[in-house]
């Protein structure tokens, strides 16, 4: 419990700092908006591009662990999407809002929480499986969410469902999303075997270093601006899907459907049991939907994970 708290507490402290900055008005709304924009358009895309461009894709391509992890992720994404699409009072039958809520229900904080926790309880033997999952995690879920949200934007812009989707605009909006562009361009550089020159690589590393810190501060600041009382049920719903249903499905899929080795099962379950990743809020911020529910889900799931992660560790025989 103490070790998990030591991993999670920096996230909560940075979010609290952002909350105080907004609540005490140490920065104006315009300044906070600028901070959020530069984080989304420069720092996070640079971070994602560099990670994807330098990932060792050839050594991590193993279809069974990928399937055991991502089938449940897509199921939980579909569950979150459906519940929001049918039940949410403000985003009912809203594809963009439902996609963003689905992301909050299925996207894990694997880098900040999962990686150090697994290194702590398992050691370096967990690294190949972690890299296998992390390599495709943001790419798949961000692209899926942004594609669905883009289709919603285009339909609204056309002002008529009967006009259908302009697929050229749809592709343009999806591919020009800074997060998606950063991921896909990094994958392209990787696939083409292009080595990034040191003159460019070092600035990219430096741009990526403050990305998560600024994202957490922006998230905390956003919570100060929103009244989340009407979102409590959906915050609890997203956190429950993320922390309980998803890891349970991953466990069943990995252990029984694919009969994977115990080590692989343990790593996949802990990665899926991590709280909602902060980048889910950046997607909500970009599309201007479900910001208060997603921001609060990140914080609530992170706090709750202090309790749920030790229970999963005990279940898996790691504690």
C-alpha cells in the first residue's frame, strides 16, 4: 500500500497544485487556457512522437498478449460508449461525448503508475510485456476516440444527418489531431527505419519532459472550474469500469481464453487495473466534451487505485 501510494501521490499533488492555481486565481482563465493549449499541441505530441519513433516494435510484436489485453479494452470502450450514449442527460446520443467517456473508462495510466509498480513487484522481466502493451496503447485508443469525435463534429457542421459524413473532412480532422498526428508520424518514422538525428532527438526529449507534469496541472485546474455534482454517477461508472471490470476481463481472457504464462497474466492485469490516464482529459479538452467528468474520473480513479491495486496484487499472488 505504501509503495503504491508513493507512486500515485505525485500525480495527486500536481493535480492539487493545478486546482489551487485555478481556485486562488494565481493564473487567469486565459493563461490556463494557453497552458492547456501548448501542452496539447506541442508537449504531449512531441512526447508521443519520440516514444513511437524510437520504440523497438520488432521485439514486442506478439499477438496473444496483445489480443488478451486489447479485446477487453475494446469491450470496456464499447460499454462506456453505450452507457453514455443511452443514459447521459447532456451527451445522450452524442457520439463525440460518448467516445470521450469511453476513453476515460478504458485508457490506463501505464507509464506513470503501471511501469514503476510492475518494476517494483516483478522486476525487469516485466519490461518486454509492458513495452508490448504501451507501444500500441495510446495509438489505438486516441485514434479511435478522435475518429468517432471527428464524425460527430462533421455531422454537426453539415447541420443535417441526411447529408452524411464528408469522408475527406473526416480523415483530415482525424489525422490533423495533434495527438494522433504525433503517434502516427512517429510510427511512420519507426516503420521506415529512419534514425532521428541527435540534433533533433534531444530537443524532442526536452519537449516531452514537462508533458505529463503540465497535463496534470491543467487537469487539476479544470476541476476547479466545473461543478461535478451532476456527474457523480458517471464518474463512479467510469472508475468502476476502469478499475474493476477491465482488469477482470483481462484476467479471464489472458488466463483462460489464451492460457498465457503466469508472468504475462500478472503484467497484463496490473496494467489494465491502473487508473485512468491523464491524457484522456486532453482528448476531452480538445473536443470540448465531457471535460468535467473525464477530469474528475482521472482523479477519482487515481485515489481509488490506492485501494484496488493492492487487492489485484493480492489476487495475483504478488503481495
